C-alpha cells in the first residue's frame, strides 16, 4: 500500500498545504547514499581514538559546513559543566546537517562508583531522544555507549550510512572486547557464511534473506510447507536453498541442524503471526498459536541448535521483537506478550551464549513497516501508525533487513543483548 501522503508532501503544493495546516512533514528518506561529509566533534576530555575508524567509513571530512553526518564524542563528559559542551558543540551545527543526515552521540557506560558521571551520561539519553524528535528532515539521532572505538566499527559504519535510515532515538551499547574480526571485504562481510531466516518467503523475512545474500551469505529460506513454492523461488533468486518447515514442529531445531551439516553462522528468527482480539474475546487457541510461533518455537529451536553445536563460533542470532512488545497494544495481549518474551530471552541468553558458544544474541524491534501485515490494518489506524514517529512515515522491510545485517556482521561481536528498534523513533514504546 503506497504512502500517498508522503508522495504528496514531496510536491511543492503538498509542502505548502501541509505546512499551512500544521500537518506532519515527512521527508523522503535517502537509502542510497548520504549527501555530504563527516564532522567530528568532542565534548569533555576524551581518550577515544576515533579518527582511524571514522576515516574508514568512507565519508569525506565535512568541508562546506553542510555535514551529512556528525559524530559527537561525549564519552569524557563526567559532570554538568562538561555537559554544557554537548550543547556548545551541537547548537551551532544542528541546523546545517543535511537532509537524511546522521547525528551519532558517543557516550560512556554509566559508572556505578560515580553518580555525577552516571547522571550526565544518562542525560545524554534524554538529550538524544529529544533531539531525534525535533531534528526533522529525515535526519536521525542515536546514542552509542562504548569504551573503545575498534569493537564499535561495524556499529559506527551502520549508523553513519544510509542502511540506518529508519533507526532513530536508539541507545546502543557496544562492549569493550570481542568485536570480532574485520571482514576481508566490508562490502561482502558475510561471504562464506550460512544464514537461515525463518518466515522468509515474503515480507520482512524475504528482505532479510535478500540483504544477507547481497552481503555474501549463503541463505536458507525457511517457511511453512504451504509457502514452499514462494520460498523456493526466493531461494533460487538468491542462490540459496529453501527449507519447507513449520517452525512450531517439536523437532524443528533438529531438522534444521540435519539440513545444515556445516552448521549455521547467522540465525534470524523472523517468522511471526498475529491473531488479534481483546483479551475478553480471545479464545485459548488464538493465544497459544501466537505464543507458539512467536516465542515458544524461538526458544525451542535456539536451545536445540545451540545444544547440537549447530551455531558456529562467531555466530549471530537475531530475533524479532516488536514495539508492540515494548509499549503494549490494545487487541494484542498475545502478540505483545510473545514479543516482550523475545526481549527477555535476548537479555538473559546473550551473555551465556557468548561465553559458552561464542555466539551473540540480539533483537530487532520493528515499528510500522510497510508490509502485507500492515496493509491489512484499517485506514485510520494505519495512518496513525505511519505518522506517529519522528520521521512521520512507515519503514520498509529493507530497513529491518539492514539492521539485522549489522547485528549479523562478523565484526559486531561486541554488540550483544541489545534490542534495537527499527521504528523511526515511534511514539509507541519510546
Ligand atoms: P508476514 O506475515 O508478511 O510474513 C511472515 C512469514 O512468516 C510468512 O511467510 C509466513 O508464512 C511465515 N510463518 C508464519 N508462521 C510460520 C511458522 N510456523 N513456521 C515458519 N514460517 C512461518 O509478516 P512480516 O510483516 O514480514 O513480519 C515479519 C516479522 O516481523 C514477524 O515476526 C512480525 O511479528 C514482525 N513485525 C512486523 C511488523 C510490521 O510492521 N510488519 C512490526 C513489528 C514486528
């Protein structure tokens, strides 16, 4: 379902009319390239050696005062006085950041022994989220907490690229170690890796499979037997293979392991269903089918694959949550519960999976993404879903796919236990 409002506001009369009426002004997001250079600013005293990593992003240094990307290193901000340097650094430049530009604030982990440092580092979160809500023109603002630039390279490259077009208002923690090896070729980071995507015959899963294949992965397109034909066609197009399997089968994990004797490097739990009803009207079968597909099967197959050693060391597990699981949504007690369950799974398993198997576990939490699922939503609710975010538009499946690819990246080993919303900074679950 095309977003006609977005097309209309892209025309001169549309811009005039919507501005006069005080209506949302979505800007068409650049998903091809950022238009301008990089500006590197600091607030407080910093020890971070960022220059080499930033140089490798490929963005030229900003020369004309119209940066496409601004990186503010605020890792050294330890008190309220130093926090004023955040204002001093960004206040003069924020207006000139190019449309669809990026602002990335770098913060430090909160110091449990220093409540002044913790206060101002936490302040950066409120700052980032507020700036994200006001900056407009398709520009995004995110905060990365880190202690070392090297393990954060894949994260900085992602956030400073068009791939993160619909990721805004997020706080991402990057660990100090375990960044993983830099790929031989940053354009094909998944070369030689096998990736299985569940529910990949259509929608977001199909986009994830395509993006991972585009980055060099050998993909396995898993979907229910009824969707076998579509899965086979998608796999053929991507040079991968199809696996017709209902993920709720009790032995799904064992069957995946058997189908992939060389093991898996990337496991994307994307398959999901909705069976909406308010709790008062919800029969037990609608509850259990949603919990089974969206959560129980994710738990079962993850356990089986890890126990069988079928996820290779350096492997990446990416599960799919939803903003409905963070904010709650009327008519979706089953769906909201299942997606919140994914968040719990990720937070608990991530450190153990890394220690025991060398595997990271993260989640993407999509907001309003333009798919068949959301095209079926009644008009007014659909319009509200599209507009109620800082970018005033829905995201595309490719936005979720690119975020998944960043989490699946061989160099993203220091990103673990994170739940990253791909929601244009939705007001729901913010
Ligand atoms: P979709 O309905 O278009 O596609 C889901 C795919 O999963 C289908 O191909 C379906 O056949 C498959 N599937 C369903 N049950 C399965 C099972 N038991 N075993 C194997 N495959 C199964 O949905 P989508 O919009 O692409 O959503 C993908 C994921 O993203 C889901 O987990 C969904 O909850 C989540 N999500 C979507 C949105 C959105 O706006 N579209 C928002 C938040 C979260």
